[in-house]
């Protein structure tokens, strides 16, 4: 005979799934929806997750019906929460850079508040090894409209900005992701991605970078000889190191012919580790 107690016992015995797991899945869905038009998102297998959830590949709109990859990659850690459990404090509008609203996010748990960028030291060290921009994205879920925020970690990882001074940026209006802050394709997340991509090149001692138009940006000069002030302010040592090394090799000496540079013992062929061996 089916009774209330039997029904309750059956419910207890059934497998269940936790609410936090469903919130995480819903957040991932919202995140993918926000960025779907602007990036190819490659998910990291959960078993291999050491602090990165996705690798993004930025897209550029070529025509009304086609997109192309810019080949600019960026790493993402994604966090999700219900909006009611997070306090978002508006600070100011960043009018000089990405033109987005700047916020501080605080997690509310049992009436206690903590910063939302509480990343483990081991994860920070892991991120420092990447030669591409790294971002922390936060999706806040609500019954009406979800919101998405991001924090730039590249300046923090390079030691050029203190972690506490880098805030979150709100990158959504309604269901739209603010890849650009204006209709003229300026500012927005794309602006920060472009600058952080250049930062990563400067960090490696390279002054080469893509044309901003190839990323969809209408701001910044298309002249490949343009250098950003970060070269002198933050990455001077890395650029000087590259210059010194190339100068040592004689590559900047007009009197040095190509044959001389090729005979330089410090310039080795890429097959230098392969030795010819007599057949036995």
C-alpha cells in the first residue's frame, strides 16, 4: 500500500544534486551566452582544472554573416553566485580607459562580507606562468537579468598594479555583453584585451602587436611603429634586455653583413641539437 511515509522514504533514497552545482551550471550557461558572439570558448576538462576554466579566442566581425579568429587568446577563471548573495558597490566610470563602470564585489555569507577576488596563492603563481592575458569573470544570477563582471589580472601578475587597486568592471547591459562600450567600437572588454595582449608582448621583450582594427577596435593608431607608454613606465627592463641581446649579436650593426651574423657562434640553427650520425 502506498502511504505518505513510503513516498517520503522513496524521496530520501533517490539520488540528488546540490543547489551549488546547478547555480554553477546556470552561470556557465549565462557566461557562454554573453560571449558567444565575440569569442570561441574552449572549456578546460574539470579533472585538469588548476585554476583556469576556459581559454578564449577573440573573434572579429568581417561581414554581417562571417567572423574570423584574431588568434588572440586569453585565460579565464569563472565564478558564479546568486546576485542576492553578492554586494556590488559602484565606484566610478572609467572614462580614460575602457569606459565601463567600475565596481567592488563582496561575497555575503552568514552576514559576513569578503572580497570576491579571493584567489589562492598557488593559483596566482600558476597564472604568472601564462604568456597571455588572464581574467577573473563573475556571473551574478537573478530572476530577471543576469550580470557579468570581469577583473584584469595581467597587470597584477606582471607586478605593475597592486591587486587591491584593480577593480571589477561591469560588462553587461541587459543580456548584451559590452565587448565595446560605444557604438563606435571603442572601449569595453575588447580594449582591455588588446592592451593586456600588448602587455604580454612587452613582458616578453617584444614591441610587435596586431593592428587594433583586426580585433574590431576603432581606437588606437594603426601605425605598427606606435609604442604605448607602458614601454617606458612598466616594461623598460624587458625591452632593454631584448635590445642588448640583439646588439650583442651584431644584428643592429650596419657594418655587420648577413654572412657575419650567420657565422656568429651565438646564433645557432634550430637544428643545432641534431647531430649527423654515421650509419652503422
